[in-house]
C-alpha cells in the first residue's frame, strides 16, 4: 500500500492500532519531518515528454536530487526533489518555452526522498495486527467491491 492509499484504507478499519502508535503527526511520532528529508519541492512540467524531463533531471543533478515523480499525461510530468535542483530544472524548462507550475504537496511522496521513512514504516507495519476490513472497499479500476 502506498502512503497515498492510506487515507482511503483507514476508514475500512482492517487495522487495530491507536492513532498515537507512530502513524500520527504528533510531536512524539517517529514519522520523518520535512526537515529530515531536506528542503524539497514539486513542479508540474507541461510540454515535455518523459524522456526530456528525465534528461533535464539528470542535467541538474549537480544541484541536488531531482526526479520524475508522476507521469500524468504524455507531455505532463511532475518532478520532485531537492529545492535547488527542482528550481534549476524549472528555470531551464521555462527558458525553453515550457509551462512549469509549483505544486504544494505535504510530503515527498513517490520519490527517493521518502527513503528515510522506510525503516520506520517497516517497524510500524510489522507491529500492526491486520485483519479483515469491516467496511467494503471499492476498487477504482474495476468498481468491484471487496472486503
């Protein structure tokens, strides 16, 4: 399950754990804070195909991490990474006439910037009893109901 699926999954209540067990954003949470994953940024780049965006990411690697995060459409790719590198990519893309939009995203999902969270999530999931959901879940792609 990706972190993006967690909010939809929680109401089905297949897990039984107190909210303060590390999943919450409380002060004593083990979840990595934004400062733990550096200053990161997101941009939506319109007008370039995936290959061109990947090349741009590689060209700014000297400024930090920058990588495609979401392939939204054939010529619309969202990039994420360290603020300096993503900012430089935005400048280069705009200079070549492409549209670039800054995105406000609460975390660095879909990127390697989330790697510091993996050991903490592994430990939390290993300690979490998981049972059958009490509320049916409807799959987006198939529209089938499962429990």
